[in-house]
C-alpha cells in the first residue's frame, strides 16, 4: 500500500504545452537546423491563409538575421487583415488555439499548434519572448506585444502590450529569436521557391542574413477562399455523431438534413428507416446504442459526395504551369487537375505536373515537389504516399530512365488538396497511404507521362530534322558560291530553295564578328505571330530591334520579342555578344518549326 500511495502521489495531469515542450520533435522542431524552416513555414502558412480569407493579394516579408553566436532572429511580416488585439496573446501564446479546427474546408493550418509551438521552442532555447505587431485597420494604431507561454497552464504570458505607429495599413509581424544555424539555407530557399510555385498570387521577399531574394507573383487575381461545409455522413465516427447530436434540439429528420452535408429528405428518410428509429425523436435524446444504429444506417445509405467546389481551392493547370515556368524555365511542362474524389467522407483533389529539360540536372534522381493544401512537404520523402506512387509507375514506358524513382532532367509535382489531408504525423511532412489518393496520383502522372513521351518523340524527330536542316543550310551557300564561280555569274539568292526544302518557320541563331544574330524566316503559306525568347549572359541593351521585355534571372538575361512574320518574309535581331545562349520560339506548332544553332 505504501508504494501504491507513493506512486499515486507522483501522478498529475500535464498541459499540452508541457507535453510538446518535451516532445518538440513531433511538431518539426527536432533540431536547430530544422527549427528555422519549421518556424518560417508555420508563420508563412498563417500569413497566406489570412490574406486569402481577406481576399488580399499576399505581400510577405521573411527575414533571418544573426544577433549572437548561434542565435538568429526570424521575422515574418504580411499585409493580411491583422489580428484583434485581445486575440493576439492566445494565437501566439496558447497551443491548440485556432479558428479552423472544427471547420471542414481546405486550409494550410487547422490545429492551432504551429506558430505557438515556434514561440515555445524559442523560449526554450533563448528565453527571449516573441514580439508580435498587429494592425487591423488604418483607423486604429498597431499593437506591439511581447509574449511567452506559461507551459504548466498552456496560457499566454503578456510581458508588454503597447500601441505604436506602424507603416503597414493592416497586417501582422512576428519576431522570434532562438538558437539555430543557417546550415539549411538552401532548403529554406527551396521552401520559399516551392511556396511561390503553388501560390502564384503571392509575392515573397526574403532577406537571409543580408542576402535578398525576390519571388514575384505571376497572377494578379486573389483566390476565392474555400467555404466551410457540414460533415459528411460517410466520414463520421461515433464520438463525433454523439457530440453533434447532444447539441441538437430538433427531430431526427431535421437533424440529419441540417447537420450533415448532401443529406436531403429522401436520404434522411432512408437513414431513419434503416436505423429503426422514429422520425419524431429528438437527436439529443438518443442513447448510445441508438446512435450506433443511426451511424450504421448513415454509412449504408448512398449519399452524394460532399461539394468539393465549395470547400476546396485547387491551384489549376494554368497557374501550376505559370508557377513552374517562373522558377525553372523548362523545355516542356504540362499539368493536370483531376476531378474531385472522396475518401472516408472527405473530398480531395489531386493535381500534378511534369517538366523536362531546361536547367534541371541531367544526372541523378528526378526533382520531386510534394505539396498538401499548397504547402511544400520538405521532409520524410521516403515515407510519403506521393513518393511511393511515383516510384510505382513504370517510367521506362514513357522513355524516362528509372532506378526506383525516375532519373534525368525531369520535374514531377504533385499537390493534394483536401479538407482533411491524412498526414503521417503532427509535423505534417508526409501524406499517408490512402488507396483513393494514391490511385488519383498514379492516374494523373500516367496521363502526363503520355504527354511527355509524345514531346520526347517529337524532339528526337525534330533533332534529326534539324541536323539535316543544319547540313542543308551550311552546304547550300558553298554550292551557290561554287556554281557562281563556274558560270561566272553573281551568287544566286538561295532563300527560295531553302524555303522549298523547309516549308517551315526556320529560326537561326549564331555568333559572328562579336555579335549575336537571331534570324527567323517564314517559309509557310500563312502569317505567324511569334514570341521569341533568348536567354544569354548579355543584357541586349544595344539590340536592334530592342526587346519588348528583358528579365534578369541570376547571371543571365531573358530577352523577349513579339513579332508577326508574313509568308516568305524574314525577321532578324542583333546585339553585341559572344555567347548566343538558348533560343525558344513560341506561337507556332512544333512540327512547323525548325530551330538551328549555327554555332553547334
């Protein structure tokens, strides 16, 4: 008895904050290196969600600044609607506090853990309070808070609350200091770039220890925020049904129609009939056994799937392609958005894209980008259903090398949008193996694989044709010159002959006498409207004609001309340079285009 009493005296309840304080790895804070990415991820996710709910185009600033040995200050600032001052301490200083946990709709964060866990991690490593500035309107002053978490009670501790002047009309800024390193700088930049790819309406500026990076938006339209829907009968468990019924004071038929998604009069009558209960019974009076019968009947009755168009917000094929083009500049990219499906009563949509060539590495495993509700998944790739689905496809059938995963200059993007993404853990790093989701991923990628196979086949055929065309273009001038010497007449114009052979739009690029020359000839019988992209180290400021647009990408410049070339006419451009770079022509079918690099 003495030992039992002694053990009983040691037992006590703990708060959720105390639990995560000792199990911070569950939330993605298992190391200082990863902690910096998790913190920025959670803050940026909150910013994007807030901006979308307010239907504001997101402008987000991310700052990482070293303030002491192994101590960095993380700053994330947005132009969202701001947070009401009385709510700020709870949002940032109380775990499991949020507005989305009981809402059935697509959102990046739902549990109310992420950003408050970052505040907890900071005070564990440095003891420095988090600083939060928030402003809800230009009519109100901003509030500045210094916040810590009382772990024993999971309650916020406000060290300072003051009104200040702030140049933002509305928005939120958080500053957190903790011990970390910048060893994961590349992965942090990858996270920001990938976030930009699937959120093409967002502008993100990052200052990482003095180095500035800009990820511009390519879409000026705000996203229509998804709307919350009622729970679907096929996704219910007994505990949920019991809780919903206990709060209802209406008869059983009205309860089913008003409390669940896609349940109408006919479905409600079928469910009640199958359960053996009376329609006049009030839901809150049902016993545990009666609720079990009701739930069983709900599962057996066929109910239409939940309305995915209301509660989900897919990226869309065009936006995915534009986001990928912005960051990767590939030779080929296609995207697919599948129709909505359901697993366990939860609607979901799978989107996928495949890219090829460009600056992708030609050796090694393909670049795989995994996303859930527009959030990049950076860790636990091997444990993710997305990766397993990719590995399960026979990529050799699509002319792609494979060693488990596909290899070569290939980019594969998969996005799962759902009201309840089935993650493998609280850190939300990997999607669990749900057969319905895996099937949709495979079908989307197989469809894209066929598109890629067609592209690679055309490319190989075009390559053969270009080699022949290059031979023709290089030999004809010599033949013309020799003929003119023999017959002692001027060198003839070989363009008509070249055109008869080609009967295509012929684009030539070469370097001669210190100038890059681009020449296009239209040997078809119709006018063509073309967009010409030339990527090279030269900025082309002296180009004639001047480019319509010049974009600086790293150490290179992408020069763009828009032209219309009539049949049997040509267009040319010229600028000083010694490296012609790459030439990409859009606006004409691939089978009617030949691109010839005269320097190769």
